[in-house]
C-alpha cells in the first residue's frame, strides 16, 4: 500500500516485459521498469532483460492524475476492530474508479485512519451522501460483504423531489434495470424485474425510499420513472453537464440508515446519518 492505494496488476501477453509495457502504456511504464519499480508476483524486480510467459502478472504503482479536491470531511459514526462506519459526503466516490482515485472515500480514509486494509462492504454512488460501512481487516471482509450481497441489511434513504397529488403512496416500483458499460445512465427494459423499491411520501416533497434490491442507480431510475426525478439529479431523466469543481447543487439523495445483525458477534446494529437534505 502506498498513500492509500495498492499497486496495479498487469496481465502480460508474454515476452520481454520492458518491450510489452512500453508498447502498451508508453514511455512512463518503461521508465518504471528501468527504475526498478516493477515487480513480479514473487516480488522479484523486473529488469530490462526480464522475459515472462503469457498470463504472468507484474505489479507497479500508477502515477495519479491531478484531481479536483472534494472539500468535505468524512465524519466517522462508529469504529471498532472490525468495521468503520462513516457519513459520506456528496461528490465523493466510494472507491477508485475512472478519473476518481485519490479523491475517494476509501483512499482518503485509509490515509486519515492509517488502515491500509480498509475495504468497503458495499457502495454508494459518488453523488449520494450517507451511511457507508467499511471493514478494517481482510479476515472479516467476506462476512460483511456477503451480508450485503444476500440482502440481509435494511437500507433506508431520504430524497427530495416534486410532489404529484395524482399518485397514492406508498408505491412499490418493480422493473428490470440494466446498466451497460460505458453508458452514463441505467435503463429500464422489458423482462423479469430485478429491482424493487418501496417509496413513501413524507410530505412537502420529502420521500423515504426502501430498496429491496441493489441495482446501480436503482432509486434514481425508479423515482424518475414515476415522473418524480430527484432534485439536482444530473443523469435522470436527462444527462446534464456539471463542471468537476461545481459542488453547489448536491443530489438530494441520502443513505439515511443501515440496520443489520452483525455477522461476527450477532449484535443488532443501527447506524443513522447526521446529515439532512
């Protein structure tokens, strides 16, 4: 781990490593080989003459691009030897992806808390704020991630949207949601439903959303499908361009609560965000 990030793993086509890395990634990757900064799976330093078979792996640290700092703190709601629960702000991705690497909750918390094995048990969208759970040690990671994968966690969200007097709540929305690689929006398609959300109107445009499944952008898609897109949503129903340094219009969606039975010690856990919309 270096500055909150592990090394990148590269699967090789086979042959001279220096030549392949230069061909695939340019002079910067070749320079890393010559500087002794690329190693094999066994930890041996790759040299200019190293030849490896197809399918072998080498490891190196990426040079990070400049990122726009997200100017919000990540309050810790709870911490023990196994988990850390935080109140994630808007605009901060859960973990590195695409152009967001250093400015993610995972990397920032690894640095701030000095926990190199910290790992998210689940994810929140970059634009969604609220309760987010991390595991602190590799040995316990699977138990908590499995709990989320099996739907054993009750998640409650709050959202702001327009009011429609023609709709009667609560409403249970079921549909088939598909998110394709390279597309900004998830879409609803005909077929067996794979996403379900219970939506309640609490009055004055404030909604409580209880997802029964965990599809990408599920809550945003289901609200937009009712003609009630969440306030400040730049993707639904239409894509809106937002400057990377514009933090003035946060998506009005909050992961307000997580409730579950701890898979290791059996206690009942209930974590609530301190944020409001």
